[in-house]
C-alpha cells in the first residue's frame, strides 16, 4: 500500500511517496535522478541500517556517500563542509543529484548543500525519522544552526521528491518517535481539529507503531503541510502558523545546547507555553488547555521547561528569532484547538506571566 501526495508549486512541484517498505522500489527513486552522478548524505546511525540497500538501487550511477556524525549539535557550517569536500574531491558536476538519507538534520544539511553547490543541484529526501517524514522533509526549508540561533543560516530549496518509508520507523528509538509526534500534534492544533480528535483516539496505536496507523499519520500530516506550503512557499503569511511552539522551543534548544533536548521535545514544551499564553489572553479555555497537555503527555513528551532556564534567558533567546519584526516577538497562538493565529499584538505582561509560571 503506497500513498502519493503532491506539493503544488508550479515548476517546483514534487511528489511525496508514503508507504511501508517502499524504499525497495528502485524506480521510485531513480525516476527523479536527472544525471548519472549521485551523492548520498547520511549519518553514523543510519548508514549501518540503510545505506547499503540504497546504494544497491544506484548501481547504474557514479555514486559516492558521505557519513556525517549524528546529532543536532553537528548541524553547523563546519560539518557541512564535509559534504562540500566530498562533492569537490569527487569532481561532481552540476548534474549531480544529492540524496538525504536520514532524519531532519541530514535533510536540512543536504538540502542546504544542494542549494549552494555550484549555485544549485537537485536533491531527494529519504526521511528515516517520524519528525522528518511528517515535517522537515516537506516544504523546502533547509538550514544549519549558529551558536546564537537555530536554523539562522539557510535557504528555501525544494526537493525533487520525498520517499517516506514507514518501515524505517521500526528502528527508531522511542524517544525519537515521541519527538516526531510533537510535530504531528501541531497540525491538529493549527488547522485540523478532526485530526487532533483522531490522535487522541489513536495515540496508543501510534506508539505501538501499528503500520496502518503510521502510514495514515504520515499521510495526514504531509497533506496538511503540503496544503500550507502550496499556498505560502516562502512563509510570508499562513505558513508561519507551522511554527506553533517553535519560538519558545528554539529558545530551549539554543539555551540547553543543541542536541541535549530533541527538537520535538522542545517544541512540545513550546506548544504548552503557547497554549498557556493563549489561555491567559482569554482565547482558549481550561478544557482545551488540559486536552493539549494531556495529548502531549500521552505521546511521551515533556510539558515543563528545563530546570535551569530563567525567564530572562528565555526572553533574550526569543529575541534572536526569525519571527521577530521591528523588535516585537511574533508568536503563533491559539484561538481554539484547530485555529491558530500569528500575532505580535498581545499583552506583553501576559507573556511575562507565562514565562514566570513555567519557572521551577
């Protein structure tokens, strides 16, 4: 069983293939390789599991691979240079197709390298984590981190296709699966209340990795994201709603040091903080807040901030964010479960109250 979705972006449109054990279908991959040169970028965790099987699909191509260290702490310009080193040392031309085989870090770094190498070469996403399959592999956001801020150096650059094989999720650690569920829950919160209801009913099956439920959750998440990206590719409007919880969450990731908290863990806390502020503003009630927190807990996610982060540290880190405009921190907040808005027109004292309430 395979589902095919489309991200509609004119000449930059591309398919998303979703199914169990679809990575074994060579034609899915090779039909999107334009030349005869391929560089596979992966990491030390994924390489022993899937690199050889992917290379076996590419025997007709001049193919090399580069294996990066695994972790958010390695998502930087220094490590990215290893990709450029391989491209240049192997004399790859502009006809090379790059393949991102791994989670969100590998996808982001490979996409950014593809956007930069000789001013742009094609790339393909093969996401192997739930977070990457439902979020980071779709939509063309590519970037690396800077010590002062997450994803501050990057480009919008769309892949040629996304191949989301849910079979790869069977080798995922429980903590990584929960991290991906944070982004899944986000879609229900921002524009799909029926999906939120469905997640409340199906969370146990998701955590048990039932194949049909995993395929459905990846499909529904990708469809929600594809619809948003198609209407606002460069995040001038509605796409910014996909950042629910991210301004708070990125502050946690940066403040704790990249890699100490997983992205989804930080975003989960960020969404609780956004919901708390929304409740203080009178936009959602206590029942909705309780449902949001309960679903995140059911997904195995944290809902409280790290013990040693102060409200002052939060404010200083949130001020270094791509969503800050004219000195005002723009936040994605909730009017209800299934309706989010982007706003900088909120009572700053209420934000301070939220930050203070989360202090240990």
